[in-house]
C-alpha cells in the first residue's frame, strides 16, 4: 500500500505546533527569568570559588615548600658532631613558621619530624616524643612513615632512659612480617636487651636474626654480637 503523502495543511499544523512549543518555552523563561538569574549567579560563584581555592592551594604549596627548603638548608649547612645552637634555633623557627603560616601546604606535615629531631638533639626528649607521636597519628596507615617514626621514638626513649618504652616502639615493627625496617628493629632491640642486662633474650633475638636473614648486610654485626 502506497504511503500517504503529507498535506500542506498538516505541514502547517506541525509548524504551528513547533511555534507554539517555542513560544511556551520563551514565555516560561520570561516568567522565571529571576530564578534563572539566581541559578546563573550561584554557578558563577561556585566556579570562581573553585578556581580561587585551586590557585590558593597551589600558591600555599609553593610557599610552604620554599620555607621547608630554606629551613632544611639552614639545618644541614653546618652538620657535624655538635650542631650549632644558633643554627638549630633558626631552622626550628622556619619549620614552626611553615606549620603555622602554611599549614595547608603539603610540606607542612614534614615539619613535625624535623622539629622533633631538633628537640632530640637539644635533649628535650619529652617534647621530641610528643611531636613524634603527633606525627605518628598523622601518618597512620603509611607503614614506612610509621616505622621510621617508631625508630625515632625508640631512640628518644632510650636517650631518656626508658628502655621498656624504647623496646615497645621497636616491637611494633618486629611484629610485622613484611616490614622493611624489621632487620634494623631486631638488632636495636637486641642491643637494648643487653643494656637492660637481659643477655639471654638478646642472644635469642640475634639467633633468630641469623636464621631469618642469611643474606642481610647486617649479618656480620649480628654474629659479632652473639
């Protein structure tokens, strides 16, 4: 059966319908123009805010990194057996500035362990421990940062004379089978047991080390301590 041809009347009717729909759309827009203006303004504000925050964060990160680099350079330019007190003070002030003025920067998080280290050098062990523990909370979930921080905490407790707390910090590392710092932790805890006059416990740790890590670069040191 042949397809029925569309008449001119029908074509005009469709055009009228299109014009009617278009007119309705225009009328709707005119009736709600204020609402559309508000939506447009809101979107514009959101976009501007996003751009501003994005560039602010970039700026803060750059400035924070600059302060960190300056502080780190100040700390390391005069390395030696005894760090110059004035150098320590200048570096600590810069790291503190990084924390307080550029706290949102990525580099600010790394200021904590640097300040803690300086407190350790200055023999302010309680302050160093508090800072390391604060950093430990911040890096929770990152095994490498956690382990390095626990090694630092162990050194602080040992220097303070609290051998039990020093060994407890190391035990957190030793209990993790795949921990990259387990070898260092085992040798350190064996040494702490000797300092605590627990020679048998120390030898037990060292024998375990020799059996588990026959290719370790620390193997000669472990054997010499047996």
